[in-house]
């Protein structure tokens, strides 16, 4: 059990993460060619999309010879190297 006494002066890891995320969100730089209007259009597109439309969009974005899968973060660089060698 954690008491208020245990937490005095010790920010929780989740709080630290949230504070760093908020600091990152304050950086309002957009990619070249993007503006607030474009961001709002993209957000509206996905907010208005039905689950079926979202699935169709996802499936259309994957070529028949490709597979989408989760890769542990520590293996991403090795997987990229393997793909580069395969295409090399």
C-alpha cells in the first residue's frame, strides 16, 4: 500500500512521463506544407470515419506482398537492416 507520506516529494513515474508529454505538445511546429487548417481537416476526416471505412483504408494501404506486424522496439533497427539487405 502506498500512503501520502510515501509520496511526499517523490513524483510518480507516470506523472513524470505526463509532464514530459505535455512539454513536447507545447512544441507547435508543423511539418513543411502543413498548417492549422490542414491539421483540422485530417482530424475531422478520422473523427467522422466509421469503423468499416477505417478498416478499408488500412487494408488499402498494405500491398498484397506486405505484412504489417508489431516489432519490439529493441529489434526495430535489426529488422530494418534485414529489409534493406533483402531489397539491396
